[in-house]
């Protein structure tokens, strides 16, 4: 299965990606996670990305595209992959399409998680992230529901002033890729409402109808 998730920040892409990747036994490739782990490790890539991430802006395409191509060239994607947070604009979508076509492994589905903006702001501003495993928790939680780690923090870009900018960037730059995948005939849309297992189930049902 070769698929990607698209949807605004806070739609639950990371959480759903984890469950779907486990269900289909494919690697979960999150560009945001790769950037954050590079930031933490103080690599050159992390330093390049930091200023953009702190402002809620997109890291330049040249940096991001090369990073994704390197990742997709690794052996664990032989049975497929789940991209989360990439592509974030139509230029990235074009680069991805060309790369996958060259490798004769075209994308099979773009799964859109759809959610109203008011719900996003509520979710993101109360989101805390586990420093150990990166899983999200609710504000007020004392330990991570995924790994039981106790170091939960608020991502710089989950602070209210940055959220507004991220939503604007999503509307202006990322939302157009939905039409791109619709015209490719591989768009599937589900509402990102309900419990986590309910949304996962809807996603699996939608994906099971793939030709
Ligand atoms: P995320 O965890 O997906 O919300 O990503 C966090 C931040 O990483 C974004 O706000 C961007 O600054 C950067 N980022 C992640 N994915 C991309 C991408 N595909 N293109 C450019 N920047 C990205």
C-alpha cells in the first residue's frame, strides 16, 4: 500500500498514520517528525529547518524534497509507505509524482482527513507532545498514552500565535493538493470526527474500496 494523508494541522494525521502504518505493515514517514528529530540532534538539516518551523512556515522545497527522496530510497519501503505531512504544496506533489513514476511505484491513495477550523484551534492549543516518542496527549495529561513517558511539552508551533499562521499556510499552500489528487483520481475523504479507533476504521473501509 502506497498512500499519503492530507489534512490541516490538528486533523489527527500523526495519530491515524501510526495506526494505519501498523495495520498495513508499512513505514510511517512523517516529514515533521524527521525535521524534529534532526532539530533535536542538532544536524545541519535541523538547523536549516528550525527558523521555518518556529514560524509555522514551510521548510523550502529543495531541502524537503531531497529529504523525502532519500527516505523513499530506503529498503523498508519495498512493500509501501504512508506519507504524513508531505507533500505540503503542489510543487512537492509534482516532485513526488515524478519520483514515484520513475520508480514505477505510483501512489495508490491520498486520504484526506477533513475537519472544521474551529475544532482545529481547540485541538492544537491543548495538544501536548511526548518528548520521548512524539505521540500527542491532551493538556493536563501527566503521562504519554503511547509510551508512558512523563516529559510532555507544548510544541513551539502549537502555541496560539503560530497556529494561526500554520492554518493560513495550510489554506494557501497545502489545501490545493486536494484538488491535485482529486484530478489524479486517487482522493479519498473521511471526516476526522469521532474517536481515534472510529476514524481508523473509516479510513480502512475507504482504503479497502481501492481498485
Ligand atoms: P508537522 O509535524 O507535519 O505539523 O510539521 C511541522 C513543521 O515541519 C511544519 O510546520 C513545517 O515547518 C515543517 N514541515 C513538515 N513537513 C513539511 C513539508 N512537507 N514541507 C515543508 N515543511 C514541512
